C-alpha cells in the first residue's frame, strides 16, 4: 500500500477510531498529528502509540500467524507428502507401468502379422482349434 502525502496527517479525535487510523498511518511511515478536545484521550493515544499492546492490536492479535502455524503449514506439509509420495510415486507409477505393459502386449500380435491373408486365416484356424480343444477337455468326464 502506498500513501502519498506532502506533510503530516492530522487525525481529529483520538478515540478508538482516531487512534486506530493514526496507528495504521504511523505503521505506513506517515507522520501523524493527533488532535482531540479531550486532553486525557489525547494523552492516552500518544502514550499507547509505541507500546507492545498497540503492535499486538495492529497485527490483529496475531490470529493470522497462529492460523497459518497451526492449520495451513501442517495441511500443506501433508498435501505435499500425499502428492509426491502417494500420487506420483504410487498411483502414477502404477498407471504408467500398466500402460507400458498394455503397449507391449499389443505388440505381440502386431509382430505376427505380415499383411498376408493366408497368415491371418491360419491364426484364425489355430484359435478355433484351441477353443475346441478346451471345450472337449472341460466337457469330457
């Protein structure tokens, strides 16, 4: 976020809203002048400007950091392990191996084919003989 000003910013009202706006501007490096009709509110806002409590409140009680530490990081770690270890090493490797096996199995009949009709008829007759032999072997007691 870029804030372009030519001089200090005057925040009128040093209550909760004015102090919050002033602290946010100070955090961005803008010079801030607080102004309030109540001297006690003005003194309190100036006193709290550099305190650890102000930093704690400006950072949203560090809930984003805590959420990232407790939920996001472990989930990202687990997702990385499941992605690299289970998906790529297990599932993808198995499917790649199955694809290579299927391609090699498909090359066997292709190696036998010569383009001649007599060879194809011979293979068909041999297949019919194998099926008939199996049926005779199964049906005979």
